[in-house]
């Protein structure tokens, strides 16, 4: 296994943090980011932290900050462009659900691949108050990053 990961194990930690942060941010900040492997990225970060390439605490800070940044950019995009999409029936149903459930919808959205790319845009489009959205985004990023990083870290211990 180490031979496959040797390039990552030998890479400068700053480069690994930067690439991981870009992947995590781009998943929600860019609509095509829906196909980016953020779960694998977080698992890998946890794995690399157990192997000594990364520091687990710093990996967690990077992952949370990148997720929150991506959410904020997507929220702003939703505020700007979302109203142009609100005439579509499906978009209106999702907006209604996000408006109704608020922060819990933002938190649940972070945990579902694909949905985490759309929920911040829908929240912005639905004019969810920014403070409520930001609180949900931070809470969701903390839980999401913690679970996935620890899963990667634990898997590395088992291997």
C-alpha cells in the first residue's frame, strides 16, 4: 500500500493541504465540482495524518475552512443567480424545503454527496438569512470533516 501512496507520503505537507483545500472548496463553490472526490480527499487526509505526513488538527482546520468557504461562495451565487431559476417547479420545491427546515437542511445537505453542491445555492436563492446559513454551514462542516477525517485516520491504524 505504501508504494502506491509514496508520492503523497513524500510530498511537501503544504502542497497536500493546498490541493485538498482546493478540491473541498471547489466541490461546492463550482457547480461542476459535484463530481470531485471530497469524501476520498478527507479519508486520505486522515490516513496521511496517521502516517505522519499531515497533522490531524491542521488537516481538520483546512477541511472545515475549505468546506465553509465553498459553501459561502455557492450561497452568494444563489443570492445572485437563484431568482432566475425560481420559476422552475423543482427548484421552487427545494427552495421551499430549505426555507422550511433552515439550518437542519443545510446540515443534512452537507452530508449528502451531490446535494452539498446545491443546498448553499438554494439557500441563497431562497433568501435564507445569511447568519442562519453561515451557522448551519460551519456546524455541518465541523461534523462532516470530523467524521470523515477520523474514519480515514482509523482506517490507517487498522491497515
